[in-house]
C-alpha cells in the first residue's frame, strides 16, 4: 500500500511538470506497465484529480483544471526557488501581486523543513532588492500570455506602439523574457509573417485565445540573446559605423548586447554602434579603452570634439 501511495504522488508530480505526457513515456518514468498506469490514473480520479486522457497511438495524459487546487509536490531545490521568487515578487515588479506573494510565502515557510528555511533565510540575509522605476506589468496579463504559450494557442491583443498609437495584433506566442526592468513577448506575427518582440506592459489581451498552432523554430537558439539583440538595436536613435583598433572579440566582449563586427585585419574592425544621442555614443566610445576612427558622421565627430575639449579644460595645466 505504501509503495502504491508513493507512486501516486510521483505520478501527480510528473503530471504537474508538463502539459501532456505520452502513456508509454509516463509509464516508463514510473517503472510500471501501461496497464498499471491506467489503474493509477483512475485512482487519482477517484481522489478528485481531473486527469484527462487522449486515446490512440499518439494519446497521452494531462492534468486538467479542477474545482480544487491539487497539492504541489516540490523537491528541495524547487521549494527554495519558489520561496526566493516569492520574496522577489513581494518587493514589486509585477503589479498587483505583492500582497499575494507575501501570503503565499508565509504559507510556504510554515511547511518548509528547517534545513530549507535556513537556506531561504541565508539567501535573504545576503541579498538586497532594489526597486526599479520602470513600468510594472499586470499579473493577469502575464498569466494570460503564459497560458497561451503553454497551450500553443494564438493570442490577440491591443498593442500600444512606441509612438503611442494602438493596433490589434494576432500572434503565435513563443516565450516570455524578463530583461532589466521590462518583460518582453517573443512571438510569430501572423499578419507580418515574421518574428516580433512586444513589450508586455503595452499588451491588452483579447480573450478567448485563438486556435492552437504548431510551434515554429526561433531563428536564434538562445531566446534571451535574441531579445537582447532585437530590443537593444531597435532602441537606438542614433547610429554610426566606427573603425575600432582592436580585435572583434574584444569589442564584442565590451558590448551590452550581441553585435556583428566586420574584421579588417588582426588589429581592427568596423562596428555599427548606437545610442540615444551622438553625445551618449561619444561617451561610450571613450570607455572602450582603445583607439577608433569615425567616418561620415559629423554629428558624432562634433560630439567627440566637445567632449575632448571639456576633458582638456578639466585637466587644466596640472601635470
């Protein structure tokens, strides 16, 4: 009886990890036959857990929505991660969940064994959260978007563009990425037939979601690097191609976003840099700690002269 109960808990835990499991694969993870798996699924149903089954060769099992929340089964590392995440959420960042995060954290810490409470408190004592001043994201919007990603369902929403105009977009959502003080949605835009990145704080979902879709392959393997590249370059208001007297690897290592560099020889390369203004770019180029040349951008050249004159005056006649 004890072995069966432990197996049921393991089965419930696996059903909570993925949207859907194939029958043979799930049985293999449990080390039982598909017949025993079917019996265990029926036992979970008798206990009130809505386990849905899809028949056929490609069939499988998934945990549906029920009237009550099933117990979450977490291992030690997962429990610590949840507790740390709740502490971070309680400090702000996602609008409307601060109080809920505190309540959930209190409940979790009440049931944590002492060894895990010590780990959580050690992390809390060693870190300090700094509240940002960026736009907050509505927790309900994050939930809707994440649910559409999980279910592979098309998402329709009103979107506020950079110029403050609004339009309706229909996309196949791929991933949510948190970068800096912003949340971004990476999605396939069905009308533009291309990948797009959207600020989540500018999204107002239209429910219900659209039909299901087969996920596409993102052009980049690392979705986080993709967002950093696309979002970083799209924010540039001023651009300039600069010859830098250093290796491409050195310049790329100093950039906050991934960039391409045209190698000229072993000691120089041409790179497209960008910033909000020529003066900001001039300041950043000075921090590269290597020589460079500016071509065909008189605004940047003028900014460099102004900066050089200001530094020269600041140095005075002192050695």
